[in-house]
C-alpha cells in the first residue's frame, strides 16, 4: 500500500506572472478526418443551423471556453489552395488531400470558418501554406480577409457576400516545416528565408497582424535548437511568436512517466524561451518574441495505423482517440505547465477540437458528447482569469523511468484582483494519496467556493456512454483563512476555486 505523501503549495498575491487571456485556451480545427465534416459542420443534422454548422457542437465549444481556434491545419495546410474554398460552394473543386489521404470537398472554406468563429466570439488564427505555396498566396489571403475593399481580393470577398473585412490578427507562417512528413518540407535556412519574405509581404498588406513562425514539430526532432536559432536569426525581426508542438502518450504501461509529461513540457518551453532570448541577445535585438504552443495534447501516436490504411474518402474517421480519466489528469497537468509559463507562452491550442484527438466527439446524424479531457480544460478556461500566480510547491519526489525524480505534486494558480477570484490547480502524480497544505496567509479574506477533482480510474471510461458520464467530483476541504487542507486521491487533478481579496487598508485603519 503506497504511503501518504505530504506537500505544500504557497500562494502570495504579490508573486504573479503575465495576464492570462483567452488565447491561452485556444484549440484547433483542421480539415482532417471528421473534425470539420460531420464534426463542427453537418448540414442535414437535426441541430444544424442554416449555415450547416451544428448547434449542439457549437454549444459544447462555448461550454469548453475556447478563446481562439487555429485553422485550417496542420499538415493539411501545406497542400491547401485557399482559393478552392471561396465562392459558390457548388463550384468548388473536390481535391485530393495528400496530407490525410482524403477527398476534400471544400464545402467549408475561409469565409464559412471565420463566420462560424465570429458567431462563437472566438478569435481565429489562420495558417498560410508555405509547403506548396508561398509569398503571393499568403499576401493575397491577408488581402482577401483584412482589406475593406477596392482591391481584387477584397472585392472578391465582397462579391461572396462578406462586406466587412474579417480582420484576422493572428497568422501562422506554415505548419511543421521542419518535419520530413510535411508536403514541401524545407531545410531550416530555406524555411527561414521564405518565412521572412512572406511575413514582410503579409505585413505590407496589413501592418496590424501578428505572425507565428514554425518552431520544431516536437522536442525530439533531430534539428531541435538548430532549427529555432536559424529561424530566429533570419526571420526574427519579422515575427512575434515562435511555435511549439508536443503530444504525449502512455508508453509501455509506464503510467508514472506519462503522469510526469508536464515535466517534459516545462523543459521544452524553458529550452525554447532560452533559445529565443539567446538569439535576441546575440542580435542585440529588443524585439519581443513569445511562444505560440499551437498544438498540444495527449495523442496515442503509437496506435496510429499509418496513412496506407486509409481509404480515399470524404470525411473518413482519422485519429479519433478515446480519452481516459488518466489522460484527463495529464491534460490538467499540462495546462498547469502552460499557466506557469504564461508570461512567455501567450498562445496555446489544444489539438484538436472535435473528433480528431479532441475533447468533443460526435456521431454523424447522432449526438455530440464530452470526452474526459473536456471537463479539465473547461474548468481551467473558466476559472484561470486575471493573472498567473506563482504557486510555490514543496513536494517529495516520485521516481520515473523517463524523467528520473519528479515532484509528486505540481500546481498552478491564477488571481483576478478585480473580482477577488483565485483558482488553484493541483496534480497528484503519485499512485497513493497526497496530503496538501495550501497556504495563503496574504489573502486574509480567503474562502473556498468549491474544490473538484478527477482521478485516474484504470477501468475506464470504456465506451461513449461511460465517457459521457465522467464528471469532476467534489473534494472535501478543511482549514481557515490562512490555509486550506486537501487530501488528493491517487493520480488525480484538482481545482480549488476561492474568493479572496487583499485586506482593504480602510478595514485595517478601523481595527486600529
Ligand atoms: O494535429 C494533428 C497533426 O499533428 C497536425 O496536422 C500536424 O501539424 C501535427 O503533426
């Protein structure tokens, strides 16, 4: 029987990080499998709006609390001609999508996606094709989206019934261009030169846009580090963000290492931030470059059957991972890593949104439901408001095969000084329970509103009905205004929501 661990988490309203906004709770819609077709979009479905987008899915997207959505890929974008997806739908070509071996009908394109995102109040992040296209196509797309009128592409948009510009601010300069699997894959030098020239032209069209250059596709890429330095050296003056991507999975039944995935995310982020800052220092540049972690999630890549196994079809199922409560605990811990780096990670996208490695699933003609990971993401997106708070953890260690000794407890926190709301997110990575003293003496008016958790359950959920029944469950707490005591179940993730405020100086005066 594993012993009970003890850990402390210290919070101080004076120790905070950057402002947290909706861009940290982004997601991703790619033309991949059933993410778009029979995912967000299914004309003829009982809940479809006149636009063809499913209302039931839109409601879940809103409940999830997503603040930003990246589109249209992903690997897909490297073979995509955006002009295929505009104009009368019946005239759009049916293309062979090489990235995911599918037939792309182009029934949904830029205008449909942007109208949908806007109807949900979600910021779009659009990727341009730098695999099989280049400067001209990217600049034309910015013109189509952001110029009011009076030019070829903006007038074309208006003839398509979109009078007002879409005003897209955030743009990705290609996708995973370091990856040999990418259509039009490039060397670091070739990509850096193309990214710089494309960025220049896109900004000539609209100086107000923000640009994300591709970093490494994952931490283990052989070119990691060299790729980042080369892109920053050559394109650094033209970009605002460098991207990061990472997917995690349980390998060989090594649950302890899987539960420590956020340790790997932490060191990946620290490494990229160090590289960004080192190159800036060498170049004597004061230009700020932050991180867009625009693909992250749990993804059982080892179960991916390979592209050859897919029939050439429209909206065929691709990588529809079923998530367990263990996966949800890991997703919660990864969110803590992002929150703990919120001064530099300013954009992050859970990849993806619907059906494809996603918190939301649908059946064609059938229901939409939440996966286990949904609840964790939704709780963080709802409660992590204001600014990131430093959560100082003192914890015993847990021996893992992949990462050596890691802290049993990980935590992140936020504080909104305007509302007094404090949220604390705590993971217990140990296979036994852990007692946590959450100390908050500098928040004298502390009162716990709720504490809820999800614990890894080896048995499930095994099917859709069971997945749809997964919920966060209440966790009893004890303590006073200085300290809250929790006993975290084995392998669990907990959110504590409290209301607190600094003591009003006027009260202090009255007491004296
Ligand atoms: O999210 C699925 C795929 O993972 C994306 O298309 C690609 O960018 C990444 O490798």
